[in-house]
C-alpha cells in the first residue's frame, strides 16, 4: 500500500515539476535538427574531399602526409554520418561529442591546407614559377572556403550537443529531486517504531 502511494506521489510530483518548469525545460535535439546537421556536414565534406587530392598532388611529401590524415578523418565522419542517418538520436550521447571533435579537426586541417598552400605559393612566386604559384593560391583559397564551411557546421554541432548536455543534466536533476521527494513522502507515511 505504501508503494502505491509513493507511485501516485511520484506521478503527481513529476507532473507538477513538468508544469512548473514547462517554460524553462531544456529540450533534446530533434531528429529534424540532427538530420539538418548531417546534411550540412555532407555538403561540407563534398566541398573538402576533392581538395585533399589537390593538396596531395600540389604540395609534395608534406601534402601527401596531410592528405592521408585528412582521408582518415573524413572516413570517420562518413561512417558517423551513415550511423546517424540510420539512428539520429545516437547523436545525443558520447558519439555526438566524437562527431563534433571530428568536425573541429576537419576545420583545422582545411585551414592548415590553406595556409600550407599559401606558403608554398609564396615560395613558388619568389622563384619565378607564377603558374605553380597561381594553382597553389587557388588551392589555398578553396581550402580556406572549405574551412569556413566546416567551421560553421561544427558550430551547429556544438550548439546541438550543448543542448543535449543541458537537457540531460536537467533530466537527471529532476530525477534526483523526485526520488528525494518520494523518499520523504515514504518516511512520512511509515509510523514511528515504539
């Protein structure tokens, strides 16, 4: 009998808590929001992927080493995209943080591609090789553009993941508060021992 009272009290308390906090309640990212992020990520990858081949072809050994790391990173992102497309709510967990970190790494790598290509272009220009300098300058600009796009996408991922964390904390806090209230209610219904 005490357990049914506790269960009734728990439901009542939870409904009051939801009603009282309705306007400040944190929400988890929705499937639609996550799918939009995935579409943005796919577009950014499509823009950046061909630049990796150009980086490798135009920047020698350093470009080849960077391209290998970039391909590995993009393979991870593409694998995550497939997994999240099948189950978007998987973003709301540890994998979402990994996804955000990979986007951040891709942004940095694209920026490094741009700065490396610009440095090489300067060297080529100083040695009188204007054709090579022009192609490296174009690569630098393209990598910089890709970096800006990936940065924007990573900011969106950061915002969604932050919302997930805040909603998770709020849910956990509400659960603890409800359990404490239930325990207090139970203590009040148990007659003292004589």
